[in-house]
């Protein structure tokens, strides 16, 4: 997986709630004069350029393909994590969507007053499932050099590839005549341009049936409406406690960007488990970004994923253990209820965390589960 060995200092600043995250092309300087190419357009070219990998066969989009909600189209139940540029090299996590990731606030500690019992999480924000990259720009520097991903030897190699690319003039247009003279600066600017693309409307379109429903131009079916009510019901399914819904599309990112242990079982089909059957992903607990004193408390926690485009992003969870949304709903309905101790890390899970040990299962009917799934299917972009 994309562990960044050189992540900067731990960011312990208190950050504001997730709704003040970036997204939507607010980046200063996304437009330039001169040749007219924008930073977003340049970032798009970088994001789709397979030449920027070791074997010339992999771009960011290989694992974050627009056709599959900016997640990896190649992963399946039997091969649930992404293969890198070098054939046969796998990470150990299932690629999440890179869409809407720009709204995640910088990694940090949740203000004490904000750490409510319903959504008890000390940390929030950042990029990757364990938040180890504080920002989108830091995140974008990782995959190029990760041996099990794009596998370049060093920053200079990536910069040289951009300098030789058909769009190198665009890079100079956006970043100036000396854009290639310093490797560190150029590498940072490559990441900055990619982040600008990740903040663009193309990656944050808000064009689902759900968005149309909020705007009054789509009427939910009876099943979708019941599913939404269940999803938001704070006494039963509690989905929206973590997969946040607001009154506008931008407030409805379907994540609060906080970290929970929801009892995801380990996946025997994960190459990491095949190589080492005792493999356990400690999630946030093993991240260099947290206070080392918190490691035990944060074990097995992963960042709540957005559910936007979830129809397209199977398999599910950090290790791809579930293949269908029906299975995910059953997980919440039955698995969490019956397994007070998370199978994978042997720590108390969401059931204990959210219900002080009194969780007795959701008792969903078949219809309830179908309704919840149908509601989640309204989150696919491209309707509007
Ligand atoms: C080989 C597949 C692969 C490639 C290539 C790849 N990624 Fe990823 N990406 C992943 C995986 C797997 C994760 C989750 C890793 C983790 O949490 O440890 C991830 C996580 C992310 C995230 C964090 C999303 C979130 O919600 O935290 C973003 C953003 C992202 N990638 C963008 C990019 C960009 C930009 C590039 C190109 C520079 C890229 N990825 C290349 C597989 C890939
Ligand atoms: C306490 C917070 C919390 C609650 C409540 C919650 N979730 Fe989640 N959800 C998470 C976290 C964290 C993950 C990622 C876990 C992992 O990767 O192992 C997740 C993962 C998912 C996924 C998989 C998404 C993907 O891309 O892999 C779906 C679907 C989902 N949740 C739906 C629901 C539904 C439906 C409910 C209500 C029945 C619900 N969640 C309740 C925190 C929560």
C-alpha cells in the first residue's frame, strides 16, 4: 500500500468540522493567463498520464477510473486490492474513490466539544484510509514513488518524465519559465496541479439523483425514500451519524471524515493475508500521523468513506471483503451486532463504541435492507 515513509510532522492542530474542507475548484490560482491552460487542465493530464509510472502502464486513473466512480475498475472479490505498475505487486488496501476526497479537512484532532458519544472519534480528516497524508498535495506525492504502485525511483525521475511529456509546455505556462529547474519545487507543483484537478467539478460533480432530489428535480421512489429515512434515523441504523447528510449537496458528503472501527473482518483473499495469514491492518493505530500514545485506542479504525458513487466502487471496506452493498448492510445489521469484538484487531468495535455495549442489532427486515441499498444507489453521479 502507499505508506509514505517521509510524512511530515504530526499535525495536532485542532481543525474545524469537515464542512469547511476544500473541494469544488476554490484553489487560488487555478487559472493562468499566457497559453490559457489552467492548473486544473494540467492536473488532469498528469492524473491520466501512464508514462509517469515505472513500466509506462499506470496512471492515477488506472486505480481511480472515472468509469468506476474514481475507484479501481480492476479489483474483484478474488483480487480485492490494486495491482501496481509491476505485474504481481499488490498493496494491501482496496483503492477508495479519489472523488470528493478534496473535501477532507487537514488531518488533526477533533475539538473536545465536538467529540460526541454518537460519533466518538479523536482524529479526523487527512488523506488515505489512515489519514497519514495531511493534505491532498502530500497525498499526490505518494503513489509515484510507491514500489507497489507507480514505482518510480525518485522525484527527479518523475519530474524528468513530465519535462519530456507532450504537455511540458503547459507545466511552464502554469508554473513559470523556471518550472523544471528545481526538482523539489517541480515535484511539489506536480502534486499541486493534481490536487487542483481533484478539486475540480469533474471530480466533484454533485449530479446524482440524491442531489437532484435536494434541488427538487427528482422524486425519490417509495423504496428510496424509506431507505433515506432509515439511513438518517439516529435511533436505528444511524448511518448518517458518520455518513453525513445535510440540506445541500455540498453538505452531504456522506462522510464526516472521522475514524471508526466498525468491525470489518479480515479478508482471506487479500494478497497480504495470502502471504501472511496472520496479517492485521491496524489502520489509524499504525499511522505515523497520530500521537504514539493513542496507538492502542486507534487500532482498527479507518476513515469513514464517502458513499457517493458507491454503486460503482465495489468491493467494499479497506480490504475489499464485501462484494455487494447487500453484504455491507448485513454487516451492520448482523455482524456488528453479534461481534462486539472486531474480528480483525480484537478491539471493541462500533457496537461498543456507539452504544456503550447495549447494541442489540438493527433488526432490519428484508425490505429495510433493500430500501437502504436502493437509497445508496441514488448517490451515483451523472443523473443531473
Ligand atoms: C496501484 C493503484 C493506485 C494508484 C496508481 C494510485 N492510487 Fe490512489 N489510492 C490507492 C489505494 C489502495 C489507496 C488507499 C491506500 C491507503 O489508504 O493506504 C489510495 C488512496 C488515494 C486517495 C485518498 C482517498 C481518501 O479518501 O483518503 C487519493 C486522493 C488518491 N489515492 C489519489 C491518487 C493520485 C492523485 C494518484 C496518482 C498520483 C493515485 N492515487 C495513484 C490506489 C492507487
Ligand atoms: C460509526 C460510524 C459509522 C456508521 C454509524 C456507519 N458507517 Fe458505514 N462506514 C464507516 C467506516 C469507518 C467505514 C469503512 C470501514 C473499513 O474500511 O473497514 C464504512 C464503510 C461503509 C461502506 C463501504 C464503502 C466503501 O466504499 O467501501 C458502506 C456501503 C457503508 N459504510 C454504509 C453504511 C450504512 C448503510 C450504515 C447504516 C446501516 C452505515 N454505513 C453506518 C463508518 C460508519
